[in-house]
């Protein structure tokens, strides 16, 4: 089944940590999943449907093209990598779940996986904040988007506040005063 998606292999390789020579067939299922889980709740169904229609019919407006390249594609690149990470490290076989291993490389251990996953999640949060701020500042060009603030370009209060759930998994910061 062919899915109607905004994000394809070309953009995935350009805007994510996935290398250019990677076989993207392993992450195809995560393209639509990342759009559904991570993008649609932020931009809303009406704007998402408009973008899908324009991408499918190759009729992107200048505003929507800019939105995709400047804010959405960098965000989705990390979302896809984050969603696909477990299946890239572990493989499900008829016998059990195994760690992937090739002749030339050694798979990372659980500690390294956790670090990499946390890094991807931090990137996602930063890019999500940027996407929301970008849309809020340009909401006059996107009538289908409902801004998270009352004016067209709010001061983005709270966008870069730490996520309390994420802080559970990161070490505490030292309280230092810089003068």
C-alpha cells in the first residue's frame, strides 16, 4: 500500500542522522508514523491535509515549501530516526529478539543506546520548539494553523523550558551563578 506522506527518502537522508548510503527500506514504515505521532498534533489536521494534498499533486505554494524545508523536514528527520531506533538496533526473528551484528561492526550496548536515544529526543524537543515558534511568527501566512499564542508573533514564553519528564532521565545540573 502506497501512503500519502510529506517526508520521503531524499529528505530523510538530508535532514536526519541516517547516512546517505543507508537502505531506507528499513525505516519506510516510520515515515508516516512520525508524521502522525509527532507532526499532526502540532500543526493541526487542516494544515496537515493541505500540505499532503500539495505535496502529492506537486503544487506547493511558496509559503508551504518554506515551512516544509525550514521547519518541518528538520523536525521530522529526527522524529523518524527516534521512532526507528529500536528496530535498527534489534531484530525480531522467529526465535527471539536479537541484537543486530555484522562482520565489520559491533552493536552498541544498552547504555550507549540510551544516550543516543536521549540525544535524539533533545534534538526533537528543540526542533519542535522551533517549529511552533516559526509557525506562530508566520501564522498570518497559514490560516489553517491555530497559533499557540494570541498574536501573530508571540514571545514564545515557555518554549525552551525543560520538559519535566525528560529531566527524570538526565543528570541534575549544577547550580552556578555566572557573573
